[in-house]
C-alpha cells in the first residue's frame, strides 16, 4: 500500500506533469480570456445599447461567467479530448496512481488557468461600469465552487463523448451562453418556458452566484448553489466511471 508521503509525492508529480503538458497553452488561454472580456464588455455594450445600470451589471457579471464557461466547458474538454486521442489518457490509467488523483491534478491546473480571465473581467467591468467588487470569503468560496463544478462538467463531456460530438457540444454551450441564455442580459427578455429551462442548466445559476457573491447584485438563492452542485457531482461520478473503466 502507498504511504501518505508516497501519495503526496505522486499527487505533486501529477500536478507538475499537467503544468508541463499545458505550459504552451497557458499564455495563449490568458490572452484569449482577456480578449473575450474586452469583446463582451465593450462589444456587447454597443450591440445591446447598455446605457442603464441593469444592462451594465449584466454585461459586467456576464463577462466573468462567460470567461469561466469558455475555459471550463470549452477549452478544457478540447484539451482533455486531445489527450485521449494522443494516448496520454490511456497511459495515465496504466500508472500506479489513483484515478481520483488523475482527476484532481487536471482540476487544479485548469482551475489555475481560469483565474486570470476571471480577475481581468472583474477589473475591466468594474472600471468601465463603476461597479463595486466584494471579494471576501463568500466570494472566494463561491468562485472556487462554480469553477470546480464547471471544470468537472467539462471533463465529463470530454471523457464520455467522442471528439466530434465533444466539439459540437462545446460549441453549442458557447453559442448558447453568449447569445441565448440570460447571462449577459436579464431573463425577462426570454419566453418563460425558455427561461425555466436555463434555470435548471448550470450556466445561469453560475451567473446568479457570481452576481450575488462578487457584486452583491442578487439575493442569496439556495437553489442556484444546489443546481450547480448537482451538475458537478453527477459530472464527477461520470468522470470517475470512465477513469475506472477497463477496456
């Protein structure tokens, strides 16, 4: 049996290996997140004619949410799927390491990758729209919670779906998040039935959590946290099933 020290060393080794594997992607992803923040905050302000405080608040918080979605549910699944195609995924499964260790190491790396875009979006949005940030304990915990849940959701897409289906699903997520879901605009612009559907997907609840925990624009809603938790937990179980499955 592995000792605690060996488990620790193995976990650190996995994280270092993941960082080395992604070292060329990280600078590119940071630039992409900055450009995405600028395009949402400045570009969509012209498209949506955001002149009132409510519209500005949705653009500011929506930029944060879209950045998180872009990294966790679009970029991460694509890179994980590439690792599957290149044989890295199968190689990791042959190593004498725990399956949860494989998942956690990638989870930590992608969590780190997602943070620059979040902070850039918050800073640019706050400066452009004169909004106050509230980055305390609640904000920090909530941010880590939504990032973790969405990364697990993105991993489950990459693990469960073949590459062509994975690409289609991630693009639908990005298009839906940018154009149709009430993330960068209020839900009253949509039909009630469509708005209700979005409330049970993870993305709009994540945006509500961001609005509440980081900007104090919403009241606390337990259902938002519960829905995001359920999606994260189901995604974790699905990912672990694939990791533990033998060919």
